[in-house]
C-alpha cells in the first residue's frame, strides 16, 4: 500500500480503459492514522473472522493505488453512525470525498449520513454534495438501526433525489458484529430489502442499489428490483460461487441490465470475485454489463 501523498496529475476517468467498476468498497482508515492490524480492531477482527480473510485497513490513497494497478475504478465509502464513539483513526465521509479529488481517475466517493441525526443529517447531506462532490450515498440500516421506509429518513432522501444521486443500502445479513456478544447490538431485521419497495415508490427518481445477495431475503430483493425500474442489485460481499441459483437466473435474464459488480473490498478482492464468477452459470454475454456498463449508466459516468 502506498501513501499517495506525492503530487500527481489529476486526470478524468477513462471509461474505455477500465476493466471493471467495483461499486462497493470500504475505506476504514484516515490518511493521518497509522496502519492497523485487524486483530487490533474489534470491528475489523470480526469482519476478518466472518469472511475468513485478511480485512486490511485501507486509506483512500491506498485504495486508489490498488485499483489503479488493476485498471479498475471503485465506489468507496464509510458509514456514519450517530452514536458511534469518535475515532480519529477512522476516515470520515468528508475526508474520503476530499481525498478522492486526487484520484478522480479511479475513485468515486459516496457520502453517508445517519438519518437519526434529524435536521443535522439533512445539512450534512447537502454539504457532502455541494462542498465535497459526493456521487451517491451509502446507508447501512442494521448498523444505523433504522428501517429504510421510516419517515425519519425521508428528508435525507429528498436531498439525494433532488441532486440526482443514487442511494446504496446494505441488505441481508451482515458481517458487522457477527460472532460478537449480542451481534454487537446490530439487528438484522432493518436490512430486509422489502422495506426499500416503499422508498422506491415514494422516491421514484432516486436510483436505489440493494447491496449484496440479500440472504435470507433474496427473493424479496429480486422482486423489488424487477418491479421498480430504478432499483439495482450489487453482488458484493459474497463469493459468486455461493450465489443462489435464482440470483444467477435473474442475472442472466430479467435483471441483466441491473446487476452490478461489487466486492465489499477489502474483505473480498476483485481477483477472487472474478475468479469465482467463472465457477458460476452466469453467461459470458452478460459480463460486460455486469462488470462495467451497468455502473457507467447508473452513475452517469459517460456524460
């Protein structure tokens, strides 16, 4: 991993030269913080155990160097949680967006606000859009403890929809808190994708990304994405070789234009994800859209 502190020429994203666009990556560490081993951080340790991998702690600069080397672009974010203790070693959404300005060829920053912040969340969302230039927003209903269709979140969605940006929601079971006492206080019920059907009705012009195969609610996710034109699914967080057959079926047919490549990096690498995809029945002819074209259209990258 590199610091990325050296001066570099900022370039536009060359879509044609990209192999893929990973729409789901995480930045855990501030550029001002020293490297952290997963076993020294309870959250990272739990994630590493859950995914049986090395959940490394990357900065935005590290992430940019990693994806640039692979000729890929990456959507990246952290998660804002209102009552989470302040941690100076953790990157904020604002830092991620600010550092992303140095890596516009490969990094697409998403913002994050906890709807429980009320009016402050609305101000934060506007600021992240207007001052920091985020290209979308990430929500984690289980970690943030809210139902996506709770009116508490609607003022934030109004800001996102007005800006023409997408909102990405964690769905299904989560590695966050997995195996820790009481699951770290995280309740899975908030991440049933069926709650996003209401959001898709009430905010029809806000693209919605359902993150991950939505275990144990996969059919709910497929139903919502099939019925609502602005709902997409990212395939992050699972090795493709574990995708349920019905997900593969829809990726090959009805939802081939709405499936998005995502890894959940750093817990899964692009190399492992792509290698394992070859062990599935996903057809070669749908892969260009899956890896890049669908994301280019959704994120407006071809403008």
